[in-house]
């Protein structure tokens, strides 16, 4: 179970109800989620004496502030998958002209197939690179800064 799924299920779960085995297993194995659940339970225990909840301005501002300081959830694809997809794509580009399907298409359309194939592959590589860079701006700017390359690139 992924951490996002776990948190969603945990928060949907009524405090009085028991946790499902899958949730218990994730809670046992994942230190990050266990820490968040501990903080959540602590916060709930802190709030219990104030039931029914009537918050003054200062208290609600403090809670909103601590909520805003929570690290944000991001659905991310591991670098291994990115690199794997990129390697597969490049291997495909170099091997595709030798495939039987490509040969038979070339027999059918003549030598004109090279140009549209190169254009399509170029567009695919461009889209891949754009998405990869777009989703890794933080890492990229940190890397550039580390290697003293970050000039106008810095956000
Ligand atoms: Zn987790």
C-alpha cells in the first residue's frame, strides 16, 4: 500500500472503528506514516478537552499555521523508472529500423519512411525530456547550484 492510500484510508477510518490489517501492516512498516499518525493522535488528544470545539482566533491561527507547514504530498515517479523508460525509448529508436515490421513498411512506402519516423521519434523524445525536466525542476536547480552552474536558471 502506498503512503497516500494509507493516509486516505486512515483518515476515512472512524477513530472508534478498528484499523484493517492492511493499514496496520503499513503503519508497522512505514516510519513516515507512523510518525504522522502519532502526531495526528497527539493533536486529537490535545483537542479532546476542548470538545465541543470552539476555537478562538489565536488557536485556529496556530492550527492553520501547523497545517500549512506540513510537507506536501507529491505523487512521484522514481528516477529508476524515468531512466528505464528513457533507455527503452532510445534502444527502440535505434532498433526499430531493423525490425521486420519496419522493413515491410519500408517495402510498402519506399525510402520515404525514414523522415516521418524520425519526426515522430523526435517529438516523442522532446515530450519525454520536457515532462522529465518539468517534473524535476527542484532537483535540477539544486544540481546546477551544486555544480556552480546556476546563473539565470535559479528560480
Ligand atoms: Zn507510509
